[in-house]
C-alpha cells in the first residue's frame, strides 16, 4: 500500500523536474500526466533500449551576427543540458544531444522531441531538428530541414538515400566533382563501388558515410560547463583602510573555499577586483604555488597581497573571481603527509606562495644546471618549482659521478657581466695583484648562436686570500673577472 | 615529551646530560674541535662577519649543506639563500653535491623584506638551512631570527660586513673571516659553550 502511495508522487516529482526548466510546458504536462514509472515499459521502449544511442540534432538558422557563434552555442549547450547530460557542439551552428537515456524520464520519445523543440521556440530561435540512431544521420536530416524520427538503425540507409549531398557539409570541391559525376543524393553515392570512392575521395569521406549509417562508432566530445567562483560584496559604507577590506574579505574567501570543496576542486589563480567611485577599478591578481582549495592558504595569500596594497581611493565594492577550477590531486591533500618537525607546520608550496605573495613572483626562484661549456649559458632560473615532497632515489655518491667531470672547480658566485681587470704589460702575461694558481682551461664555444666565446680560464688568488675565477680573452688578450670562489 | 629543547629535571637527578642537538660537521677537523658538539649547531643562528666577499665563506658551510640534504631520512629538505651578493652558479653547486631541485633563491627588494623572508623560511620547518646576506640589521630582528630558527629546527647563517663586529648579537656563534697576509683568517668571536679565539684551518 505504502509503495503505491509513493510511486505516483515520485512520478510527479520527476515530471516536475523535467518540466521545471521548461516552465511554459508545465500546464500541458500536468494535463496529460502519465504514470511513467507505474506502468510497465511498452514494447517499443524495450526495443529502443536495445539500440544503443539515439541522437537529437538541432541545426539553427544562422545565429545573430553580432555575437560569435561559439559563445552563443555554448550558452545553448547549457540550455540543452536540461534534457540530457550528453550535449555536444557541432560548429558552426548545430547541437547534438544523446537522448536515449532521457526518454523514460519524459514519457515518450515524441514528447521529448516536442519538449526540446519547444525550448528553442521559446528562445525565439529558428531550428530544424531530427532524431536518428547515428550522429551524422541526425545532423544531415536536420541540415536538410527534414523533421524525421528514426529509431531503427536498419532503416537508416533507405531514409538517408533521399537526402541531397549538400547536407553532408563536405567541401565545395568534393561536391563539385560528385555533381560532375551526376551524383547529387546520398543514395546515389551509396550505390557507387566503395573501393573506387575510397580511392577518389580518401578515407575521410568513407568514414563519414560509415558513421552516418551507424556502422562506425563516432565518439563525441561532451560539452562541460566551465565553472568559476565569482561573488561580489557591496559595502554599506566606503572602505578606505586595508584592514577593513581584509575583514570584509573573510566571508567571501570562506564561501569560495566551500564552493571549491563541494566540487572537489582547487584553483591556482584568484583575482580580487575593487570598485571605486569615479576611478578605474583596482585588480589584484594572485597566483598560488600549487592547486589548492584550502581556506587557510587562500586567506594567507590574499592577506599578504593586500598588505602590500595602497588604496588609491575608497572602495565601494569588491569581487572575488577564481581562475579555472582544476581537479585536486592526491598529492595536494595533506592527510597522509608525515608529521613535521617541531614548530612550523607549513608545507613547501605554502611557504613559496607566501614568499611570492609578499615579495613578488620574480623574487623567488630555483636554479638548474645546463650541460653547456659557456659559464653564462650553463645555468638557468627556474620559476616552476617542483614543490611536491621528493625522496632521494639515487644515493648521493653515485650522483656525484654522473656530473660532468670538469677539469677545474667552478666558482660559487658568477658575475652577471665579466669585469675587465687592469693588466700591466708584463711577461709572463698576468693580471695585476693576482697570482694564477691553476689553469688554463680553454672554453671555446657558441659560434652557432652569435654569442661565441674563446677564453682561457684560470683560478687566481688575490693578495689577502680571495680566490677568483678569471679569464683572458684570446683575441683581445684582455683579462676579465668572471667568478668568485667563496 | 621527546623534544630536544625540553630538559627534564628527573634526567638531571639521574645524572643524564641533555640530549645533544644534531650538528653538521664543518668538514675541517680543526674547526670542528673548537665548536661545541663538534660542528655547526642546528636550530640556531650563526653569524659570519666578512672582511670581503670570496674568502671561502660558502666553503665553510657547503659540507653541512650537502650533509643535511643527504642525511635527512625520506624527504629532501630545502635550502634557501636570501639576498646573495651575486648569482649562485648552479654547476658549481651541483659539483659540490647540492640538490639543486631543493634550492630556493630569494631576492627581496629591501632589508626588512629579507629579514621577513628569513624568519618565514627558518620557522617553516621545511628548510634545513637558510643563508642570509645583509648589510646591517638591528638586535631585535636578530633575536626574532634566532627564535624562528629554534622553532623550525633549521640552521640560520647570517653574513654581515666586518664593521658590525662590535655590535651585540644574540647569535649562538659569531665568526670573523678576514683577508690575511696569504690565507684568509678565521676567528671565533663568540661561542656559546666554547672558547673564542682564532682558528688555524685551511679554507
């Protein structure tokens, strides 16, 4: 008894959910309410469930010229997602919906078809639609403005035969050749020998035909709505001190963190926009060292950035916008991280982004060594730091042997630009005040990129103790200081 | 309560010495012998006063830097160099055995920001050693750095010009490195738990 009382209510709920978005059709739906779940599925539905996919194609009359069609199509995709989760864009002006999964929810295929068409009509869009078991067939029918509803893959070939070839969307050159051959309809093309066609038009055309006839699977990219966190907070009074801004920011960051947590996602960039009266707004861009959704880290970075900010004018409102959401990886969750040593409690990404937030993006970097003979080109700054905890895999001893064997040790400090030393004309040639201890090591390289060097490097000791890395340019015979052993 | 910083009274009654802090060898036996514990102390601040750059001041600490990266079980800790006077030459550091992927160079715009960065990195607990170059700083900031080093268990090394040698400093260890007649000259100005004086060792 109880189950009976529940079933119609559930059916109502689903009908309401289905029509909720299509509010205009709600009255019609309640008028012809069908107990979709109470009744056993009719035979037709059982047969339909065997055919794997059913594609609904909608081809729109040229979308308005003012807006780019991609953006308009994306909005239509979002709209179409009320009918099925599998919505795919077909540039420039068509959508493909996989609707087999939604038929039971809407009662019947005809009603679903009508519901989707009604949705376009309510948007005042002129659209041609068709339903077929393959993507291209549905698309071709819709393009040739034939409103058909084909469920059986077996009858596709005969139904497609009448379509003009122009609906395939093939390039004009190919269509011209086909017209010259006297082929203007799909049926006439299908009658031609396959091997000859493949030789003449290439495998791409054959693939199109196979997909249209349902002989070949054609996976499509499903439209996924891009999400961002975006929230504005208008102040009751103008705020002119950063401390108050920070206070106002707290709930905003908390909501952003919740938004991210609900989606199991993180961000790597945030933007804070401040609006002023009669002044262009202030934009603060924040980068995070790794993807995160933690409130503490987001607050940390925002606080450090804001503390560097000097408000040009009182702020009227602020808006927090997140960068694109990115899935959290297991490494960025800190549940299984080992307990840290006394004090602290920071992780390396947190530390780096706190430093970058206050000192600037450029001020914090790593170094890497490049196998190059020229000292200037043998190292590089690294901005993308690998911050995940690494374990030493190779014992340090064996790594030492892997390093390129230099004849001479290299100095710890390298000067940005070699400094010219005053060299008195003495024999043997030697810079003033220096004793050459080791050398020469000839470095002659780089003729291919215009920064070629030809130098003899020496290790020299300055009277008093400092050890220097000097070189004599081979052409000019001038002495330069290039590094300091510290 | 197995914390090296806590020394329990009952241990004292039992005649136990406080557990020694880990130290990193300086790579020079003459210097190791003069330092309490036999090497550079961890979780404290070392101050080096330099007569000039290039007297082998990095060589003093390189063995310790490579050791602490190598000896740590599991995760390789970070080394941070803040406001170095020149660009650290990556091939040389790799040659000496430093893990370059775990080296961070920070170039702050001002001395205050450098001190702030040093405090943050020292107390973070992910850095094994922080090397900081400064022209001059006040006593209060040095005390903060020392506390940060103790909290994070890191070795903090502060390089300053020689002219600050007569200022008071909370550092546990103060060294003076000056150019000698032939070899650079190293002198311990202050050693907590040791004896100050010149050290004869090749740099």
